[in-house]
């Protein structure tokens, strides 16, 4: 790797079991960006279109995946990977079970970690989704890291993957090609004869995603593998990575015009539709799911802070508001006073944390 200029998007150290022995590892994507990342062009620089598992103590490479010359070779890994990987511990045993990664052409890969196996059999995986839009001109593309959460319904169980794109002609251009996409990965909870989950042989394509700008998905019908929200009609350009909070997808964006208004955007994780507000302050372009924020905060990460009393607040940088509906001492709902506050309280809605000392104990004799 010493001959190639690389950026570091290493994960925090995680624990996996290699050959019966626990190891702390870093999961490191190649991360390079150069002219080969223009649309429909592959890179031949091996360190860039690769992912490495590195021993956190010794610095040795335990495992790698790339197009060639790696422990696992995959023909589809032709493009640079310049975002952090998304690690998942499905059974909460302290060992990472799988990770997702997306390259500069919107290809999403899933890699399953077989804890306890030898290095040669440690990880398997494949191409899960191809999200790029070939109808756009040749522009450099940037995809935010994949955010993941598990969803269980009456009929199915799946991992919901959310990713946003930044696709612009130039930073000052008026053309907007940006999207926010949710992909359902149900295969991760299905297994083969050996009891191992496998990636489907055919990746999810854009044709398998429902456009949700003006329609609703019936997940039970099983017609679609997710949804796609095109932001061009709204002239919104995402700035922060979409994050999943309580089955809502939230991200910051701006309108690329002379006023350069900044917004917090919220959509339902399940169907991509607008977030329902308890106290709606409408917006003529995107009612119910758009809240104006100060321009200086548009590049800040969306997060949730929890107070000592157990009540959550939704924050964009230092701008925070209650993430649930609040009541006064008489039990009456306190109205929200801004579009941001109204959108924030809809994340958890009627939220009432159970606190110590608020219940009594009876002993049955």
C-alpha cells in the first residue's frame, strides 16, 4: 500500500473470532479517489478497490477482498471504496457478524463473517445491489456510508440499508442528480444447507426499487426490494449522510439557488413516505417532512441525545429540540414553535419513558 496515496476510513476496532481465537480488527476500505472513478470507468489500482481486515495489535492483514490478488477475488470490485464500512452484530454476542460497503459506482456488497473459521474461510459475500443511474452524464459520484437497521414485520424480517448519493456536475452547478435509497436485504436471515446466509445470485437493481416521490409502497405485496427518493424535483442536494432513527430516515440538505436554504429532511424508513407530524407547520414544497435549519449547520451530523430523565432530543450540530411530544404539568400537549421542533418531536411521537420510582410493587400471597 505504500506506493498509493490513500485516505483512511478505518472502522473502530471490532472483535471477531479467527480459528477459535478472538481478535480485535480494523476493517479498512481502499478509499482512493482519482480520475478512474468517473462514471463507467474502473480502477486498476488494487489498494483502492479493496477492503482489508487488519489485526489491531500487530498491523498484519488478516483478510482482504478485491478484484484480484486478494484472499477473496470478485469481478465486480472494479471501483474505489471511499466510505466507511457498516458493521453489524446480529446476535449481540460482541462479535461482528457481517459488514456492508458501497463503492463509487453505487455497488453495495455484503460480506458475512464466519466467526471461528480459519482465515481462508473467514468471510464470504458478494454483490447485493447496483444503485447507479446510467442515464446521467459522466460525473464523479460520491456515496455516503450505508446505515443499517433490522426490521421485523408480520411476514418478513430484513436488514434495511439506507444510502444517499452526491452526484453533481460541479459544486456550483444547478443540475441535481442526488437520491436517497433504501434496500431491503432479507437474504441475510435465510440460510443454505450448511446453515450459512448467502448473498442472492442476482443483485438488487434500480428497477426493483419503487420511486416514492408521489406513491406508496405496499411492502406486504413483495413487489419491490426497497424505495428510491429522487431529489431533483425538489432541487435538494444532501449534505450529511442519511441516518436511521426510530424507523425514520433523516439527513440535511440545501436548495442550490441564490438563497441556499438549508433543511433537515425526514422520510419513513419502511415506505419512504413523508414523516407524519403531530403539530404540522407546512412547507409548500414538501409538507410534513422538511424543516429549515441555519445554513451553518447543514454539514452537521443528525443525532439523538438522551437526557438524565430519559427524554430524547434530536440535534443537528448544536441545534436541538425534543424528539417526542412534551406535556405540561396538567397533561396538555405543548405545541411546537418551529418547523424544526415540529419535525423533531415526530421522530418518537408520544414518548413516555418509564422511570424508577414511577411504579409500585404488589406481593401476591
